[in-house]
C-alpha cells in the first residue's frame, strides 16, 4: 500500500533520514523503532507531509504523494501531545476535521457519534480535555483521526505519556481498534516492548537508516547485527578469547562449537537471558558454573545476576519465581548451542 523509496531528509548538513526505503502492506500495523534522534519521527512527518523530503518518493496505492500538502493526503497524524483543542469539548474536537471539510451537519453528527461509540467515549461528549484522564484524551485524539476515514493512521509515540498500567491497557485498545477499522497503522516508538507487542512488522532504525525489518519474532530471535541485538530486549555478550574455526573460546579458555560462523571478524557471542537454564534438558549441550550475586524480583519471574569465570561481565538470566535460589551460592547453568549468536 505504501512505498517509501530512497527518502532523504537533511537539516543543514545533518542527515535525519538517509536513503530510506520500505514497503508497508494494506491493513498492516507497522512500527518504526529506534533510539531518540534516529530519524523515525522525521520519517513519519515526511510520510504525513509535514516535512518535505530532500530526495526520494512516497507512493500510496501507487499514487505519488511526495509533494502533496498534508491536508490533501489520505493520511492522518496523531501527535505525541494529542494536540486537543482545550476550548472544545470531546464532540467538537472529534468533529473539527469534518467541519473543515464543510460536510453537512447531519453527516458530521452521524459519523462523530459512530466513532464515539466505537472508541468507548460514550457519555464524555460534553467534557473538555482538562476533565479527561490520559487514556480518555488518547482515545479522543484517535477518534478525531479515525472519523476522517484515512487510509493510513500515523502515530507519533502515542503511549509515552501514559503510566505503566494504562499503557498496557491502551496497547490492547490500539490493537483492537486497528483490527476493527482495518486501517494501516504506522507507529513511531523508542520502546521495544511496545513495538514487539503491537506491530505485525517492525523496522529498526539507527542514524537515519534502516537496519533491519521483520516480524517481532524475527527481530527478537534473529537480530541482524550487534546494534539490533543490543537495542532489542536484553542480551548477554561474551567477549572472545579467540576463535578457531567454529570454536569460540570464553575468558576461562572453555569453548563452544558454534553451528555456523559466517563472520570474517566476529567481536563477541550473545545469548538471551531466558536461554540460560538452571536445569539441563535434551537440547542443552554447554554447561558452565557461576555464583549468584543478586536476585531481582519481577512478579512472575526473577532476574538473576551471576558471576562466572567465562565472562568479565556479570551474566543475566531469567527464571520462574518458583525456582529456588539462594544468594551467594554456586550454581550450574546450561545452554543450547543454537541459542548463541556471533556479532
């Protein structure tokens, strides 16, 4: 549905977005993910028309929209601040865009009331923004965008201002609304958990460029390079003592025989905390010893910090809350060779 082809945007001599290309499918929930300053919001603003690209083209349903004004494009941008009009009540805020299009009052009323019902805002029509909770404000901002029936809804860090519990609730609501309306959603976020939970596919950005694109599972389980591995989730990195063929030697001179080595000069090997086990199973073919130096409680799971001779840095593992652990005791740990990845 959307083709972003070789988009470049500069501010002075600085490249905010550089030669960026991506294709986004109809009805897809797509996430642009990256650290602050990586160019993701600039790219969103270029797609929406609030910034003009210095190079490249944007196609929507095969129509070149690169130079169209924002109000002409079949897109709608939901700002991070929500940008609600403080002197308008909920109904008037939602109706604003339709009134600007000079639609008949009856049609405006029908469409606004329909969207109010679908976004669970019934009973709040006469309230003003300062009388709403954070979640209610967000739903009003979404309703104002959705009532115009855009082909694409662009969301700039929509959950940033919400507390943890409300954020979790709004993730579910966003997913449900996207499925309900069948509109293509493009969300910008720096929160990895948010992107993985919401999106059908994720594009990881760094320094204005596309680093990797894939499903949440692909991005998490098979990060393309060291940047993605460090940025997405938590990872233990072990610096090499040496590599001989497929043998990777740890700091204590023990080694693992990796299943593949496609790197000319790998710097380290990484493994996710949840792939280091307290008990052996049929797939665990590497064992090392460690000492528990800290236990961090997270409700259903614990994060356990281990000191081991195989690494100069402490090792993080995750385990279920019911597993018995004692501080300052020695412990055996097990891994599958397939869980290690070179970087």
